[in-house]
């Protein structure tokens, strides 16, 4: 998003605050909002920033009708409810997320006390519950009772200004959900992409898989080791469907990490693996100065767009390129991109009058690295997408039940399974990974587990309870038995043929699984729209009520944290969810959900 320089806020002298405002906020007690026990792993303190360095401070205000939004989300997503499919408009959602006038008054009064005129804000969300103002580091430190530092990420060399704790006046805890940038250290450059190169280059003689021997199930035999569009169409029953609602239905891909999908590579891919779609294009939308460098093709971006286009053709695809961190200059007094992952893209997409009916994202963090109030705020924004009729998929991660030593970052250094976020948000559909075709089984890196932040939602309470009982105490104490469980479903996640820089590479990860499933559900949305029905929106209540629409995966585990991990078994499991989609079965299910 680009904001006009005419709206950049000059720091006003504190003496401009009225006596009444000063009395209200003078000498008030500050209560801690969030704090870390130590510098988050992977980061190290580098230096103190200049007091005059300017930050774009995002303020998430509490919603007056937050409960009503979630209630509406579930009602319009539950096929048993009379409101099913009656998705909310942008205006409806904006009205529900708007803050109470008391919240607005309190926060604006507090800002004025600190010399900040709210009417000059850089950005206000359409619902009014997000506000962005410019402040100097010195101002932010006074407002939040903290000290900022410049921290550097040891692997990516990304530098950010963050703090280990922040506080707010006691009164404001009832009015503000989150302030950023504060204690959330991740950036779009340090996101964990859920894909990896398995082979740098491969022999692409397998491009004509349709000409090869078929298994007993009618799947090309090469699909055991090399996944192409033909494999996925055969496995998931989509080959015979041709979309018709291309003037209405759209599929979106959220991109980060300065990753750019390449148009020449897409054409090479389509000519080899989906020749009837040769010439198909996609749109690139820049968010927060996101680029589109066609000389620097990204593996993740190409994987996403090649398989969403390949699976959903001729459905229009949109690649959202969300900007990364600009070069860091600690002495600059120019407002900087504070680079808050998720917030940049979510605030952009929710401000649009029309949004894609299906969206996939292949990035995430360990849940424990995301401050709870930040995760809550992001999850609530994702709920807004679902309420408006968009199906949101996130890859479940590539580290099984947890990568590395799996120690907690709360100072106790306990070894616990480490859930991933946003996959753990109950308002998204998390996608795990499989491999092989006869039988299809869980791939060993498939992320899955139980959230430590979010409780188990009603739509999956029975299957989660059944699975936990079946464990009979295995892994007791390593996971939260009452947490939101994921993934919700799965798809192939290994051996994907991806064209990068004109060469075919083998790529794996749940980053491959999520766009595959997104492509399939984009077809299902097309089918519903062709029947004059609404888009599917948030699908979890529907799919958990209809597990027969999926191929149950009963083999494989997701090891991690020094354990064998959870096991795939009959019914839902925290490795492959409900299983892999069967398009034709799901067609019948979505057609009868009205």
C-alpha cells in the first residue's frame, strides 16, 4: 500500500495537549501488554536506534461486536443453519468490527496527550478498528513504557526495530488489542516458507505422464515419484471439469519474501504439463510496495502460481506480492515500512470491495514466536475474510510436530510439540501433505498438531476428542489436548515438477499441498456459482460434517521434537486431517448445501 506523503504526521509538541487531556493521562499506571523473557531465538541485539527514527505505528482497536462477527461467520458457514451461504458484505463486516465510540475517544485522547493528532493518521481501516500513525522512537518509548533496540536476524540479515516488552495505561487494555511494531519479531524476510527444493534439476522426460502406464487406480505410475497436473487431476478427480464462471470466480495467492512468480516460467510449465492452458496468464497486485522482478523467479512463487493456474484453468488467478523490508538505515527520519507480516496484506485485501473466493498462503511461523494478542488480531482478520465468502487455505508446515529442539520460549525451556501459525487459527483451512499414489500416505514432514493459543472449535470437537482418546496417553504433556487441531485436510506434497528459470526442479513441502487444494476448491466455487449458489466461504463446518468427500489417509506419521510424531489413522488425524479431496464427491456435497 502506498500512502500519500501529504498524510505523513508531524510530531506535535506535547504542550499542545489540553489540560483536561493531560490530567486524564498524566502519571497513569502502565500495565504490561506483552513481554519476552529473552531475545527471540535467531535474533540478536545490535544497537540502540536514533530517538528521532520514525516508525509507522499500527494500533488494533477492540471491536464493539467481535462476538457477533464470529457468530455470523459460523452461521453463514454451517450447512445446517438457515443463514448458510448468506455471506456478509464488506459494509456488514465493517459495521461489526468497528470500535465502540468510547474506545475511539479514549485512544484518540491518549494519542493527543502524546502529541499525535489522530485525524492526520496515515491509515484507518474501513471498519475503523485499525489505525496507523507515525511516531518517533522517543515518542513510542514514552507511550509504551519501553526501550526499543535494533535487532538483526542471524540467518537472513534482516534488521528491525523492536522491543522485548511494552505496556499501556490500564484504561487502554480494554480498548487496544495490539500495538505494532513492538514484540513480534518476524518479518516477511524471516517468514518460514513451507517448501524446499528436493532436486535442483530433474530429467523432464516425465512430462508426458498421461502416456505412461497406469496403476490399478488409473493414476500414471510416474506419480509415485514425480507430481504434475496430470497426477493431481487423476488423483483428485478434476480432469473432466471445465470452469464457466470466469467472469466472477477468482483465485488469489498471497506472496511474500520478495518472491516473484515468473510469466515465462509459467508458459514453459503449462506447455509441458497443461498444454491446453498454454497462454493462460495471471495478474500481479502490489501490496506495500511489493515487486514483480521478472529477472528473479522465486521457487515458492512459481510453485504456487504454476499449480493454482494449472489446477484451476481458466479461472483468473491473482498473485499478491507483499513487499519485504527495505534497506535499513537507523539514522533516517523518513517513515519506514515496519513490515508487519500478515497485517500489511490483510488490511489491504479487506479494504477491497471485491476479493477472490479462494486464497492460498504458503508461509507461517512457530505459534509460540507470535505474541498471543498479535495472533488473536490476525486470526480475527482472517475470520473477516471467511465471513465475506472467501475460503482461506494455509499450508500446515514442513516440520511435523515441531522442528529443532522444540523448547519453549517462556523461560522454562520445556520440550513441547510446536504448532504452526496461522495454520492453528480456527478460521482458516490448514493443509497437510501426502506422498505416493497407491496407497496415498502421509508425507513425513506434514505439519500437524494442537494449538496452544486457540481452543478446539465446535466443528471438529468430536473428531479431535476421538483421536485424543485413541492415543491413550501417548505424548501426554507434549501437546494441548483442548487446542484447535490441524491440518483440516491434505494433498500431495512431494516431488512437484516446477519450472524455475526455464529449468525443471523437484520441489516438496506443504507449500505444494495448499495451492493444489486451493485450485480444487476454486473449481468447487465455480461449480456452485454456475448453479446460482453462493461461494463456499469458510469451509471447515461443511467439510467436517461431510468427511466422505475425502480420501481417508491411514498410513504415515509426522515425526519431530525427538519423537515419531502423530500417526495417520482412520478418520481425522493431526497429520493429514480428513484426507485428500475427491472433487466429484465434493461436487455433490457442495451442490446440496444451500
